[in-house]
C-alpha cells in the first residue's frame, strides 16, 4: 500500500516531534479554556451558543456593522450570519436596521442586553481562567502569551481557513 504523496516517508524528526508536542499542548490548553468559556455561557447565556457569542463579541469589536462585514470577520457565510442574527434579534441581543438609501444593506448593532450578556460571560470566564492558571507564575503566563503571539504572527496567512469555514478558538 502506497503512502499519500504528501505523507512523510520517514518517522518524525526530533523537530517534527517537537512541533507535534507543541500543537498538542496548545490544543489541550485551548480545550480547557474553551470549556471554561462554554460553562460560563451555559450558566449565563440563556441558551446562546458559543458561535452566537463569537458573533456578539465580534460585533462589539467592530461596532455597528454590515452583515457581510460581520460574516467576513467571523469567516462564515453570510447566510450563516443571517441565521445567527435572526436568533440573536429574537432574543433582543442585537438590532438590525437599514441605513441610508440602500434598503438591501442591513446594519447590525449590539443592544444593551447583548452587551450585558457579553460582559457577564467574559467576567465569569476570566474569573475561572484566573483560577485555572493560578498555579502558573506570572512570568510563565507572559512568556506563554508571547510564544502564542509569535505563533500567530509567524503563521499569518498560512493557516487561513477556507472561505465560509468557521474559525475556532477563544474570543470572549
């Protein structure tokens, strides 16, 4: 049986094993941090999903935005963003309105209730993240943050998700 053309022909080198070890450690840590975030969301979110929370978070970052810009910022299809916004509008967490003469262009903004929910989940998550990381020195946390920022910078453009694919990770 032949290996796929892009499969390595030899066992992982020490460098490759080190890369794999780093990726697995980051993935494991991300799972823990995401679980804390999702627990806070479950406690405070009244049925809001993590993806809907990401939309609220991105909307706060962007300010009032067009649906297409919000979808692009989240790396999701506009139709997916529309469905997310439908649910969030029903729950009075966002409002949509038409701006100017172009009746097709929807503007979206957070409501006070949306902002309050976002801040409550964020506050709870940060509290729990702080507890989870309490055994790690401030120096090591700052070092890890620098390394992760370096990874993000070094991989910029390399790890872009395909158009319409969701981006996973922590945002709030």
